[in-house]
C-alpha cells in the first residue's frame, strides 16, 4: 500500500512519525512526504516575525531553499520520497490589504480557522485533489498545538471526503503533555506501528538533517535523540483513525 504523509512544514512529518515512515519503507511500502507550506516568500520585505526567525535559523535570505535541502536529506534518511507544494509558510503570508497574517508568535496558534484561511484551504485542497492517486493511505496532522498551517492542511484533507489516517503533531503533543486518546474523544482507534531500534536510529538521523531547527526544540543533538527515544517509549509509534473511515478498499 502506498502511504502519503501530509506535512504542513518541512519538518512536521519526520518529527512526528519518522520512525513509522522508515519501517513502512523497509517493509516494502512506497512512502511519500508531501510538504504543503513549502513556497518561497512573496516579493517585498519580510514580515517582522519571519525576519526574526531567519536570524535565529542562520539561513539568511535563502531560508526556504535551505530548508528544502534539509527536508530532502531528512526524507532520504527515513527512506521516503518527497514533494514540495508552493504555499508559503504562514509567517510569510499577508492579508489582501498587505498586512502580515502573523504578527508575533501568539498568532501562530488558533483553536479553529476563521474566514481568512478559506483561500488557503481551497488552494491546498485543489492541489491535493489534482495530485493524489486514487488508492493510498493518506495521513494528516491531528493539529495538536493548534498551529494555523496544521489546521489548514487537516481541513483541506478532510474536505476531500477520503478515508484518512492521522498523526499526533510532535513536539506539541509532548510539550503540551497531551493525552491523545482523551484529546480526540470517542469514536477513534489507534493503530500501533512497529518501530525497531533501527527505525528509531533512522528517525533520529532524519530529524538531525533539520540543522536550522534543532535549537528551536532542543539544546543539541544529544537532547534530541534522548527526547525521541522517550517519545517512542511513550507511544510515538501510533497513528489514529476513525473506525468508520479507517482504510481504503483493497
């Protein structure tokens, strides 16, 4: 069975389930990671938050190109193919009047989307509808943490009317200490996926490719490796489905 993981940003799918992805690939399944918010910033000055993040990442004006290269290396580490869509990250997007969509870090997180997100949801949906194969297992983020781009990707995927699998958004599921089963409520089932020590090592190696992002979440690579080992021990080998929509036929 062909697996396609929808990643809002360059690192989300590998962070959240890189071990699962590697194991599926080793079992002979074609696995792809499609990153939706992978476009270059529009012309003009960067919004202030984007400029601050570029400085922290030490990527300069070529942040998207650098992060695309990191993502390709990470996908190779977990044995997945990759595709990059051209919607810019929300830190780069502007409203119709030219005002930045995101002014500061607090603007990244929402309980639900408002009408301003409708064009982006429609854009992602159209791209998915035009490119997805008829048969695959499509895996979307649960939106734990509430990042606006995660909401957009999940909403677009759900609007297709296809059977979906879901992954818990790491690191937010860990930093927010979320009990995923309780957070989801009734009507969901978990699907444990095997992740061997070799799978964990591939997962850690994949995350290590995102050199611009490591210090966003950890002090160094050793902290990252320890955190991923702990997350795997606490259930980081789980995907989620609604039973009535769990699998594609065949």
